[in-house]
């Protein structure tokens, strides 16, 4: 039978549109969050981070929103490009393992021409 | 800087064999970690080290050993490989500063298959 986790949630967007990727985190004590991008065959790559004393942070074409009330993070990518196609992970630092992170299951972003 | 390097890139083992996955970083980072990534899933922490001579367990430590004799190197040992250890292994390093704001840099990964 199929195994949960083998089928990543997938978001398909048209090139040039905005993308929103959502993530629910698990620990209300987590105080630091990172979004990572992982391309096929490569290690995760840092995109943007946010601390728990903020609710929004902007980078180049990316914005992260944090809602601590419902333990929710989102990553917004403006004017999505083919090079944005990848798997995106949110990661939380709760202090349970020092400065290490607990990763979410990931969302696959597919950019359509 | 080479960043975080891992060897080998690919490895096939038979059940019961042992091997060591190598990880090195040239950024003088205190923190180093090992994660595994199973198909379609996020990364799970195996072991980590906050500095030379200090290691600790992560979320899934069973079946793995680590040691940290130098700042640069953090090898991961599989003592008796099992098919459940088939995965992609990532090493990461960071400055380890307290209070968050601590980006982890990842290596390219080692793809391990245990038959």
C-alpha cells in the first residue's frame, strides 16, 4: 500500500503569478523559523528567516508571515519564475535540540510556463 | 571556501555492513549536525555537536554513532546497516550563536541504499 509522506503537497502556479506556500508548526515555544528551498539532488538552501517577535519579514521577491496565535507560517513568492520550482520546507527552532531545527514535510512548487 | 562537503555522494551497502559518512566544513562553525531525509519527507535530526568533543542525540539517533575530534570534521558511523537506514543523509553546520538567527549551511548529501 501507499505510505503517507511519499506524496508531497504540490502547488502549481503560472509563471509570473504570486505563490503562497503554507506551513503549520508544532511547538508554541519555537522562537525562530527558516524557509528552505531544496532543488532536486541538492541540500536545502536558506531563503528567509523570521524570529517570533516579528509577524512579517521581506526579502527579495519573498515575504514570510508568522501567525503565532494559530502556529502558522507562510512564504509568499512574487512573480514566480521557472527557477523557483523546488520543494520548500519550513523549519522551526524550539530549543529542544540546541540550535537545530525541526522540519515540516515540505511543499513542491511547480511553475508552469 | 568549499562550505560543507560530504563523501561519498552515493553508497550501496548490504545489511549488517558498517560504514562512515564523512562531513567537513571550512567555515570554522561550532555547530554541526546530521539529518536524514526519506522520500517525500522533511529532514529529521540524527545527532549534533555544539563543538569539538561534544555530541548529543537528535530525534532519530538509533543505529548511528558520531564523534567530533576537530572543529572541521563530523563523521557519522553506521555500525550495522539495516534497510530502514536507506535514505539521503545531509550534514549541516552553523555558527551556533544563541537566541536564534542561526542559519544552517547544508552539504550536498549522501544517498545511501541498504540491501
